[in-house]
C-alpha cells in the first residue's frame, strides 16, 4: 500500500510539472505569435493550433487534479 501512495505522489508531481510547462509554452508561443504578427508582419501558421491542443491537455490535467482534491465544480441539481 505504501508503494501505491509513492506512485500516486509521483504521478501527481508529474502532472503539476506538466501543467506548469504547458502554461509556460502557451504563454511563450502566444508572445512569439504577437511579435511575429505585429512587428514582422508575418504570422506563424502553427501557433494557434499548438496553443489549442496544449490548452485542451492543460484542461484535462487540471480536471484530474481538481477531481482528486475534490475542488472541481459540482452540479448538485440531481443530488438535491
């Protein structure tokens, strides 16, 4: 049982790191896109798609952490 807790802890840390990395990449790519579009007048063709897919994965990972910590939003209509 102790090994399972260690694995769970390491996976949670990995998810936290992935969320931070994804946010950093999204931020950097959007800044590069703004620079290329308005300063160089040559927008990047791949930046919007990369940010979209990274944001989707960011939402999935954040959802798992919120569900684990029981901080995700709840719809209580059915339960009430």
